[in-house]
């Protein structure tokens, strides 16, 4: 169903991790607007609602008012100035979240054309763990994977061996 190309490899790892921890009977609030992966979750039988595109640094009302049993956050926390505030606002007891890891050989992502498509944070795994724990979450499971490309050069070679994505399943303490 998925090829080994970006973002399909990432989507394959993410849906497998989600299916390992979350039943399709549990309702999900996916942070961020409807996107290709929220559509994949629905195709796999999940009941998914998304936030509406509001600036989650300033407006957590959709998170606070959600009755979803699970919150998913796939590559969104790196775009927020204050992911701690969002993590504290979540009422559900289950969280599945992924982030791109900080790479020592590459600068933080910054779109030249889209002011919103930039990374304010790029975490190391221990930093994200610490953030979750400080916000009241206990990590139950975690996984990392690489993001190799077929380009030539030192950075593409390093991407074959250096994990780029980190995903966690956490429960509210």
C-alpha cells in the first residue's frame, strides 16, 4: 500500500504505530487541519476530527472543548512557540505524537515561501520526552526511524543512518 518514498515511509511507520496502541473504536482529535495522514487514519477505520487551522499557540479552545478519547499530533509541535501549553490543554488520557528530530548536520527547516511552514523547535528525543513528562504525560512506547534520500552527498549518506523521526505513545499521569 505504501512505497518506501517520503512521505509514504513515514506514513507507513506512523499508521503501524497508531494501530499498535489505539483501537478504531476510540475517537481521535488530530491537531492540525485535515491532511493526507488524517485521511489515511479515516481509511483505516478511525473516527478523526481535526482542529480548524487556528493558531494553537493562541487558541486552544478546540482542544479544551474536544471530547475525543485520543489526541494525535503528527509533526506539529515543532511549529509551535509553546507546545507545553497545548500539551497541558489536552483533556484526553492518550496521546500519539511524532516530531522530526534535530539533525546535527542540517539547519532547522524554514520555508522561504510560507511564513507558517517553519520549525520553531527541532527536538532531540530526550528534550521531547522531558517536555511530555513536564506537561503530565508518561511515555509508554517510542520509536525512531530514518529518512534516507536517493541524492548524492554527505548529508544524504548520513540520513541513511541518522534517525529523523520520533514517535511516542503517552498516557496522562
